[in-house]
C-alpha cells in the first residue's frame, strides 16, 4: 500500500512540475492600454519632473489612432512660452527615418534601386578605399560604408560646409570592408538627399514637404534653422548651467545635413507620422516600403549596452535602412530610432505585432527620460517591473504646473479615475479656464498688443472612401482619429477650445522704434515706450531647480 502511495505522490509531483513548465512556456498576456495609461501618465510627470526638464511632448498611437498626447513645461526657460501640441522641436537623428522613407518611396516607384552604387547617381563621389565603386545606396542607408563612426562630425560641428565635408570624407580610410560592420554616419548618410534631389528633380526640403509633410497633414513640420528662428512656438535647446537649465541658441551645423538631422516637428505632426510608419497611411507610405526599410541589415551590438533598459530588454540589436530593429525582451519586434543634439532629445518606437507606438521629444541635454518607452511597453506586455533609473527619479511628481493631456474617451476615463493632483483631466479643464500664459507658475504676463483669441473649429469629416477608412465599433469613421485625436488629413478633431495667438503687428514695431529715439528728449517718451509693449532690458534671471514649468 505504501508503494502505491509513493507512486501517486511521484506522479502528482511530476504532473505539477509539467504544469509549471507549461505555465512558464505560455507568453504573458498583453494588458489593455486603458489599464496601464493612468500609471504611465503619472510616470511621465514624475520622470520629466525629477530631472526638471524644461519642456516635453509625447504621443501614443494604437491601432492607427492617436490615443494620448501629453505636453509639459515651457519651450524656453527665458521666454517661458508654454509647450502645447503645436510646439515645434528639433528631431535630430529621428530625421534619418524621414530620409529613409523618402528613399523607400522612390525605390517603390522605380526611381532608384538600393543595390545601385552611389556613384551612379553622384558620379563625382568616390571613397578612397573603394576604387571599384562598390558602395551602394543600401550601404549608405544602413551605415555599412566601412567608414569609422561619426566620420568628420567634429568638422561639421565646427561649421565647415557640406561640400567641403564630402571632399574630406572621400579621403578617409576604412575601419572595415564595405558592408561588413556598422559605422553610424551623418555626413555620408546625407548623400541620400543628393541622390533623391537629382533623380526626382526637386530640392530635398521640397521632397519632404510634397511627399510627406503635406500628405500626412504635418502642418507644423519644417526643415532648416530659418524655420525655427521665425516661429515663436518652438522648444529651444537647454544645457546645464547657472544652477539649472539654461537655453541655448539654435545653431546651424547639423542643419547642413538635412537628411541626417534637419527636420523640425510638433508632437501633433509626429503622432501622424508615427501612425503612417506603423502602416495606417498606405496611400502615402505603402506597407512594402516599411517592410524593406525595417529588414535587418547589420548588427549594431553597442546599441544594446548603452543603458540599463537596453541591457535588460534589447536582444539582437540590428540596423535596417534608416531604422533600428530590436527584439524586445527577445520575442517582440521593435522598430526604433533616437535623436540627440546638444540640448534636445527625441525618441520614436513601436511594436508592430501589438500595433502600438510612442514618440517623445524634449528640450534638455538629458537622455534618461527615454525609459518611459520601455516602461510603457513592459506594462503592455505584462513583463516584470524593472527600475531602469535605480530610484533616481522618485520625487518628480508635481513639478509641472503647465501641462495638457489629450486622450480618447475611454483612456480619458481611466486617467481621470486617479485621485492625484496631477490628473490629466484636471489639467485639461484648467487649461480651458485659464489663458495659456497663466497656466504655469511664473510671474504674471500681460498679453502683447495684437493678441487674438479664437476658437478652433472641428473640421468636417473626410469621406471614408478616400483613405479606405473602416467603421469602428463605436461608429467613428476615421483612419487615425477617435473623438479626440488627429485625423491624418483633416487635423485636430478636438472640441472647440480657446487658443491665444500672440502676434506683433508692424504698427507695434514702429511705435517701439519711435519711443526708443524719443527717450533721449523726455521722460514722457519713456512712458510711451512702456505703453507700446517695449520692456526695459534686465539681466537674465538665474534658472534654479525650484522653478516650475
């Protein structure tokens, strides 16, 4: 009898072990976004606040719909212009993805071939170590030219012209054979812009505008430094100094390589772009284009070791053409690209199998807030929680008093369910009640002359047949928009809200100049100058950590 009992115990133990093995073998079930969004929303404010980042903007796209947009802080700690969904940031190297998509469109149309040598399109260009002209367009787009990493970038930053840099790059030696190793480039990568301009008969900036910005409804997007300097609603670079973040001038050098780092865009623009590259605007970016661009070409092993979240989650880091390809946690394909220049950062990534993506931009020389992307993906995939910052960002909540959150109805109800003072719904209502200039904690500012308040009218819906739009379960006919969000063709579909647009009419400028000249003759003229809106110059205020944005 004891033998039978022993046998039963053994059999029971084996069955339990087998069941445990099966349980571990079953992949974790994905959690719905509505369930994880409230915590993510709190994490956004906590982490950006912990590093006192002046301004930031984020968007989540799921199943082709913009389900979440968040803006925080100010574009400049000096002018204190609040960041909103149309504030323009520099994208830095995320610009490379735009160049790759343009090249993909041209290849799809038969205008270029990836396997063609670069010299076929640019006869005057030849690397010293490539006498047989084997360097192809695929090598250029995948950073497999054989050149050392960031070749001649120090000369680019010193202000040398693009043409001079190309000449010097041709004379460099190789770090490996063409096609055998990954060597990230900015100058050589930008030759793809020259190829496209030559083949399609338009400047690279015009190609971006005509083939991507306009078709996708990216109305805030632009290229070049001049566009940033002539726009008041911009986020300028910030670096550490004077006890906090100090704004810096928008400089020219990396705008000399437009395909590599020259695109500017708002979070509204980037949410539309993210939806498009995820496959939800096939009329602009055919699926075959992204399929080819995100096909792994070369290993980039260092990418998996540059931060804790990469070491933890990124397996087999690869580069395709203009895009990074990861195996997230080993079994989920992730498409990604990062951008960074002095004082600005940008991140864009998505999980194709889960149809969800995140794009982030911020105006500080600080990369650690990028952990918000793996934190979101971890929760959606129901992976074990990891503190990627090792407790370094535990006290940032409540830092921002200027914040706006836009979500879909279901997601909004989830976020609103939190009782925290940083509730996104509360912030949005406060933004409607108060003018934008008063929505952050700072010295009260009187609107300049010419301030105009107007309502944003909800655009008329586009016919469903135009973009092959499907009808969702809630009856909404849209490709990338719910009741709250952005339609790729018509722009915002928000309810009418008040927006203050500040303008400086020419009459005000003339009055300013007259009052300055009159200052020499009388005190009354000084008073007239103050009435005209001209403020007396004062030394720049020191930026301290206690400042709230």
